[in-house]
C-alpha cells in the first residue's frame, strides 16, 4: 500500500521575484518624477557697459565658467520644476582706454575683475512633445541668485630690468557687490542647451554706485552630464 503512494520530491527554485514590486515603474529617470544630474556651462559676457568708465574686452577674455548639480521634479509631460546649485567663475577683462575709471584711471598692459560665486537657481521647465524616458526638448524660464565667495582685481604691467612680467592681485574688493541675482532662459535638447542670463542687480555695492555698470548679459552653452 505504501508503494502505491506517489513519490514526493523536493523542488529547486530557479527564479524568485516579487511580482508586485517588479511591475511598479521607477520614479527616477530623465523623464520620470525625479531626475538629478551634473552639468557644465560656459558663456561670454555680452551687452553694453554703463559708460566709457568701464570699457570691456569682449570675447574669450570676458566670460563665465559654471559647474553644478540640477534636481528636476516632473509634474506632467509638459511641466517640470528645476532646482540648481552651482559654482560660477566670472571674469571681466577691462580694456585700457583713456576714459577708464574702474577701479582707477591708471592704465596697465592687462587688467581684469573676477568673482568666485555660489549660485542657487529655480526654473520652470516647459517640455515639447511626448517622448520616452529621455530629457527631450525643453524651455527653462529661470531666476537665480549669487553670493560672491571671493573677488579679485588683477593687473599686469611692464616690469623693471631683468623681470619678465609683473602681476598684482588684490582680493576682497569692497566695491563689488557680494549678493546679486537675475533672470534668464535655457533652450535645450537632451544634454545640450543654449543659455542666456541677465543680471538684474547692480555689479557694485551701494557705496560705489557712481561706477558705470558692467555688462549684464552672459550668453553661452550648457552640457548635461547624464
């Protein structure tokens, strides 16, 4: 009678998965609820100075280099909110003309003002078209602030006999504003974007309001790292 009973054998589990967990979509990704990534940016200073007292050498000599992190919160396929925190190095190369008054009328071979800044930014993202789990095409409308951690004034002059160059750097400039901010826009496709930012605040502190304003625009490119 015992021989008639079916034999019971142990079975080996080959695949084990939590079906409920496996079917829940991830909330992290380029086109999901949350997405974070690093980025680099480079822009040229643009726009007119406030007067002949602050003449500028445009082009690569006057530019801003950025590096930061961005957190995106998507609400719908068409709407998202970004929060940025970045470091920005901004340099103004002063042209040496007889009308120059910033920071003094003295002329040099080369002269520049530079700011090391920490910049938070908030932007509203408008997405175009439906897409998969990619960043896609977008327009960001942004507002940003800045805190100047350090500021420098660097000059290069003709040296004396036996000296190849003479460079002088002044730090902690009282006439440059430490707190500032502005608005801008970013037009992008996946990891690449065109960027235009406008500084609303004055470049100079209230005690030095007589200085003609420095150019307010920075226009450049941004590369996302993801």
